[in-house]
């Protein structure tokens, strides 16, 4: 059973003798001694006591520092978490998300699932709406953990049950509530992507992923799901995808999830997500170390499905589709081999030089399939290359594409959400490296510039529409937690894609 997201409310702050929270989070800047304390939802005696704590501790307020004290004045004791924001001049929305995540974790670490966070936009120097959304995102996403398959000591696991965001009496409550509600919806989508990515491959097969997509869309207005089976893919000529799937006993599925939110008929935005529900590397077998993490090779597919579901839940006035080619890559007796030549849906032929360069093969057919929708733009999201992790590390996604304005849109959405991207070049000389002597293209150009040559390969299957590629191999699965991003599946890409849709629709 997946964990439930907390109940979230926003209300004006007041001094309450019997508060309905177990922990109160208060933000503190480094070097400051309780400025703005007169607005805290605490009595004068309590505010003086907190100021004394800040005076005695030079480290209070530093970034990534949290101090928890017991407030035992009055009939209803509760915890107070002083959450450091760091230096005021270095503060931004991402710092606020991180701080809110630490508030949530501190509350749970002390056995308390009811958290209130006091947020004064004027003290933070941020617009109230944006600050409210950031606090909600951090506090909801930070305490996440995946424990669906744990049976022992499950009752001892703490969950954040309720989040209350307290704002000063002069704050614009309606605007903040609107953004917090949107953040709550988006966080549900992020946590859905995390859950799907974390599921083991014996539980989340391509067929199960398709069934989940259908079930999720069924209860939502203006949504439609189409699932293509292997025979249908064969009739369409999706031989690159079917080649990858040939070594597995699990039937591949091609998921088309659409949301029609625009009032007038418009060209849709298409998201394409790689969904290798397990990637062994095929005959070009991966090393045994960390192969268990290859259940996460469908993080791109999970992200685009979740983003479209979030767009529907937010009621955005856009038309958007998620195309998700889903399969396993296994070294069975019927598996495709190095040296094989596959004829893709586009008719272009591909020499297979490495069966562990499979993601670009299934995306090749999906990108060509996208052309039938005459899209306004196409963005593919994929855990595509280890080379991108080497180049940019775990926290940053690689960005490449053929359309400058679309890439700028993605960069802007990345800045707004804190989901970092970095553009890599897609110059002509990289195109030369993927040419084959026996077919039109080869599916790998080797280690040098591997993230870029993979994108160069994808570009050969893109139609005459704006296209961008996000290689999320680094940030999709972290080796250790980072603020509101947990160890393991992060759900990266969901917030960025939804923000891009919101920007386009003026929401």
C-alpha cells in the first residue's frame, strides 16, 4: 500500500492555547535574532524564550541547520523547529523548499506527524503565492519514503498526516491557498512517479504499467488512454521497439495518455517517456553491481504520465499527450543481437552495435509516432546515458534539442522549480558519429560524448516540429537524499513539465 499524502490547509496565524499541530516550524536567517517574531503564532513569553535561544547560538539560522525545542507553556505542549535559511543575500525559492523539507523531516524524527509552518512572505522577501507553493512542495516531498513492500515494524513508520501553513493576518490568503492547492496536486503527481519508479520489475511489468495508466485516467475528465499491443506495433512498423522487447517474456506496451483541456482545437504538446521496466543490458549485459537499480529505467515514462495526470487535475487549458514505449530489455534466446539491423517505424534502418543502448531505439519509434499528432512541441524524458551522469553529476539533467525557444522555455521552468538542467551542444560533427557503414544509423557511437551522440541519434527520428530531449539519468535516482529529494527515485521532470504547461497557459 502506497503512503497517503498529508492533508494541507492554509490559514491566518494566531496565538492558540490548544493548537492542532504537534510541531511548529519557524524560519530563521543566519545572523538574525528573531526579526519578525512579533508575528509568530506564539505568546510574548515564548517569543522571548526563542530569541534567547537564537542569541546563545551563533550557528542558529545557518543553512541546513535545524534546532528543535519543546514548548511546554500552556495546556497543549508542542515542538518548535527553528529552521535555518542561511544568509539572507543567498536566499531563494530553492532554499525555502529545502528548509520546508527539513521542517517535515524534523517533525517526523521527533514522532510527530502534524506539522505547522509559519511563513511570512514579507520577512522572506518573496511573493506570497510563490513562497506558499515552495513551502508546500518542500514539506510534502521531503518526508517521502517508499515502503510499500515492508511488512515488519510498519506501524512504527511515521508519516506526515497534516500540514498547516500559517501566514500573517495581512497576507493575501486566497492567492496563497490557490498556489498551495496547485503544489499539493503537483506533489501527488511527483510521489506517484516516485512510487512507480521504485516498484520492482516483477511487480511493474509493461502490462501492469499500462493497466495503471488506464486506471488513473479512467476517473479523470477529458482524459483518454490507448494501449498498443505487440501485434499493433508490428503493423505500424515499430521494429526498433519490438527488437528491444524480443528477449523478454513480458509483452511490450505502447501507452498513449491524452488530456484535452484546451477550449478550441489546438496542436498538442507531446511528452515522450522512456519506460524500460527492467534493463539488463540485453546480450551486452550490464555488470551485476547496481543492476537492481535498473528497475528505475522507466523514470522518464513515469514522469510524463504523472505530468499529464497533474495537468488534468489542475484543469490546465492545454492539450497534452504522454507517449510511453514500455518494455524490458533481456538476454533471452530470442533477444536482438549486436550486429542486427532494425527497420524503424520511420523506415530508417538502425545497426545495433550495443544492445545496452536500447532506450534510444524505443524512443526512435515513439518520436516518429508523435508526428501523427502534428504537435506544437515534443519533449522526451529519459534515463538515457551514463555519460550524462559523468558529465553533469547526479543533480543535473542534460538538455539538447533542435528548437531554441523551446529550450529556453525548459530552462525557465527549470529555474522556477529548482530542477536543474544544462544545455549540451548538438553540433553537426556529432551527427557524423552515428552514421553506419551497413545501415542508415548505428545505435551507439561509443563512450566519447555519449550523451550528445545519443541525442543526435534521436534527432534523426524527429519530425518537423520543435523538439527537446532531457537526459535525466543522473537526477532520476539518487545515491543519497538531498533535501526534498529522497534517496532512490526522485520523480524528477514532473514539476518541470507541469511548470512549462502552466507557463504556456498563463496559470
